[in-house]
């Protein structure tokens, strides 16, 4: 079963953005055999982002710095709804709740995209095949 991974990156080489700062996500596809490859660069609709910020402000929930995701739907979450997980530097609690509702796992990680993808694909392979997760943190 193939799946997609969304990554918050400013330079297409490193995971270096917080989820809420990402204007776009790099989407990688992982095949049944665990091989992964770049699929697309997916932009988040600016119109949807502005609408979410105004909705928060109208309710008096937004404390500045953009929408924090406590509303009914966040455009960033909606844009990666077909992904199994997202890799970002940091993800806030309200967003984590929205991701959880869509069954999207979130991993807070910084560093090289390729190295992170190797670890995440190994993790999911072992989970899918009911294998032990020991030693994944040490995979290089």
C-alpha cells in the first residue's frame, strides 16, 4: 500500500519550518517496497489562509501571528489530507488535534529530508508488518 508524506521545508533539502509557517509542502510518495520519491510541491491557498485568520479574529481567538488552527478546519491540514504523515520542525496542539481527526501522523523533526524519510519509511514499514521498532532511532 503506497502512501504520501508531507514535509515543511524552505529549501527542499531540510525540514526547517514549523507547520504553521509553511506556505507549501513537499509531497513524497512511498511505494509498497519502501522506496520513496518526490511527487510534487503543494501550495496552501492564500485565500483559504486569509479566510482562516479572519475567522479566528472574528471569534476573538487569534492572538496574532496568523491562524493557530483551533477553528473547524485549517487550510494547511486540508491541503495534506491525503497524506499519511507530516514532518515539520514544530506543530502546535490545536493543529495536532486536527491532524489526528484526519488520521495524519505528525513528527516534529529538524534536519535532512532524505535521512528523515529513511527513518519514517522504516518506521511505517515495521508498524505495517507488526515488527519491533527497536533500533529505528539509530538508523542512518
